[in-house]
């Protein structure tokens, strides 16, 4: 195995699980929804999504295929974001549309950072070096920072709904909703402008992980989740793994380890 980081391993395992879930459920997993029933060869597309997810996830864990798997996964997720999600933003800015676009953008950022980490000489020979240099990694981080800002805005837009998800044993649900929403916005801005960016990326990943383990894991152990709750659980797993990869990307950047400050 060639594991670049813990985030690499978790992201790979998450992609495998996502593909398996797609096959078991027999319909589009929440990460790929919504895709209308009128789309030609919809079932074929379903199988392809699951196949790519499983194959790339497994490939990321095998030393001989890590670079190729990262390359294919990045291209696949970027295609999905640009062709399926971005056009939807021109038709509607409803929460379902922008949430799906931002969620996929986080995954693209993680796949891009991982691709840059695992790329080999083949990429340079094929003229793909511009996708794996330090500048490209910074662009991937910027995409991540831009994508998580709407996560925070959604907290402010849907305060009662978000507050209702917080465990009862925690106090001040409304205050926590505003606080966590502000944290996403501040972290996104910090990453975009490069001020304490490494810390911001790590804390945003921690926030997603805490939401998973404080909200969805206890719910899974105490009752049966409905379709929406299962979807949110899977989405949170994927986002946490992707955020972890982006946070890990700063470990390879000496300037990032110093946490850039304004002059």
C-alpha cells in the first residue's frame, strides 16, 4: 500500500463505501442526487457511478494504482461538478441546488489535492503537470474554502432545522447553530485569503467530524433513520473525509506550516 496520510486512507474507504451503498440501494446515492428520471440510460449511469467510486477508492489503497486512481477520480468528480452541478446554479439558487454543488466542490478539492500528492512522472510527460503543481494545490484549497462558506450560510438560513439536529444534552441550540455557521464562514474566508489557513482547514474538518459523531452516530444506534437522515449521514461522512484530505495537504507545504499572517 502507498498511503500518503490518514485522510487519504479514510477518503479511499469512504469512496468504496459510497459505491457499495449505490449498488445496494439500487438508486443514486445522495452524493449524486438529484438526477431526473428522464435522463437517458439512467441505470447505466448509476452503475457507472458506483463502479468508478469503488474502483478508484480501492485503487487509492494499492501502491501500483494510487496515481492513476487519483487521476481518474479527480477527472470524474470535476466532470460531475462542471456538467451536472454548475449549470443548475444558473437555473436556481435553492438550498438543494447550491448545497449539492458545494458538497461536490469539496470532494473535487480533496481529489485534486490527493492527485497532486500522488502524481508521478507520467503526468508530466502527458502535459498534466499544471494540474499537480503547488499552484494547483492552492487552487484546490481555494475551491474548498469557497465551497464551505455556503455551509455556514445555510446554518443561518435554516436555524430551526439545524438547531433541531443538535443533541438535547448540549445547551443553547440556537446559539450553537449560529456559532457553527460562523465557524464555517470564517474558516472558508481564512483559507481563501491564506491567513491561518492550515488551522482553518483542520478545524473545519473537525467540525464536520463532530457533527457526524455527535448527531448521526448516536441516532444510528438508538433508532431507525429515515431516508433523509441516512442521506445526511452518508454526506457528512464523505465531507469529513474530503475535508481531512484538504487539511492534510498543508503538511507538505513548508510555508503553510508557518500559517501565513498578514504583513
